[in-house]
């Protein structure tokens, strides 16, 4: 039979598994991101603070090194929820900076080059596309967030003994769960910024601007209107309050965990709306 007489027939053969298709995105994206000099530099710089915290843990568990010091300094050397809060606050900043460099290269090139029809012509939905891109950021942000946090908790558990671990197990769980929430939120900001702006440099600036502008707006609302809930508009403060509740630390403001969760959930919903409107294979221009 001649080729021109063969009608179109949909492919009915075997296909790869759903998770196999999703993993294909991060595998190649990680290789490309590790070739970017700025991404590697930020990841290397972000390792200095965990190393300093590990040194602090070692000193705090060696009583012979600080025996005879003032009582206030002895209390300062204790490993508690406040120690992990300080660690998480510092690493959260590095996560935002790293997402600003890595995130814009994930979606913006596909939109600029019209690659979405090619992706969605495969058995791949928009939710799968977003999830695959979030896997990329998860692999990039994990080494600077929850992985060193869990290693520090394990180090303290090994040096302090089982009794300390049994009493403070919620610190390790809080570090993991808190960073998981932060990675998810930062990833949504990076992907939405990359989808909204097709230029990588502008998208990276938009990621940083999202946090800085909201921080300034939250401070202005709290001061001008004299309402404490205005601080919840700052995603960093809201997430910090959630972390303090998880780790059992003292809260710095009167904001409740429910208020902070609602604000962050509303922001995440708006970011998902941006992704839903921008990630379309075809666009009708009227």
C-alpha cells in the first residue's frame, strides 16, 4: 500500500510509566543547572552556615571546653528549638536566592520557544508538567535546607544520647516538615514568576521582588493600620511562625498558626492560578 493512502492512526502500543515520564524532566534539568556557575556558587556558599552550626553543636556537647563560663553563656550554648529556628531562617534565605537563579530557566524557555505543544502532545498533563518542574527545584533546594538540618539533628542526637532524642524528637520532624513547606512555596513562586515573565533575568528578579515587596507591604499595613495581622502578609514571617509552632519555640508576634496557614494557602492558590492561565499549549488572541 502506498504511503499517502495510509490514514492517521493513534498509537496503541506500550508507553512508559507515569513516574518514569516525570523523572525524565529533572534528570536533564539537574545536569543543565549544575553547569550554571551562579547556581553552584550559591550552593557552595550556603554550606558554610551548616558547618558553623555543626561546630556549635560539637562545642555545646563538650562541657570541658566551656566549664566555668558565665551562666548566660552556658544557656546560650544549649541546643534547643531556638537554635534550629536560627538555622532555618538563614538557610531559607539561601533557598530563595537559589530558586531565583534556578527557577526561571525551567519554564520561561519553554514558553519563549513555544515548546508547550510538544510537551502536551505526549501523555502529560499540566499538573504533571508543574510537578516535574517542582521535582527539579526539590532536588536543588534540598541540599541547602532539610538535608543539612536532619544531619545536624542526627549529630546532636548522637552526641547527646537517646534521652535527648526522645525528649526533642519534634525538632527533627519540625525541621523536615517546615522546610518541605518552604520548598513547596518557594518553588511555586519561582515557577509562577518564570511562567508570567518569559525573560529569565526578569523572572529571577521577580522571585526576589515577590518576597521583598510583600515584606515591605506587610510592614506598611501593620504600621499604618496598626493591625498585627498585617505582618502575616510577609511570607517569611508567616512561615517563621509556623516553624516556631512546629518546633515548640516562643512566637515573636501574636499571629496564630491558623492565620499564617490561611495567608500562605491563599498566596499559593494565586500562584497556581497564574500557572494554570499561563501554561497552555495554545493561546487565543482576540
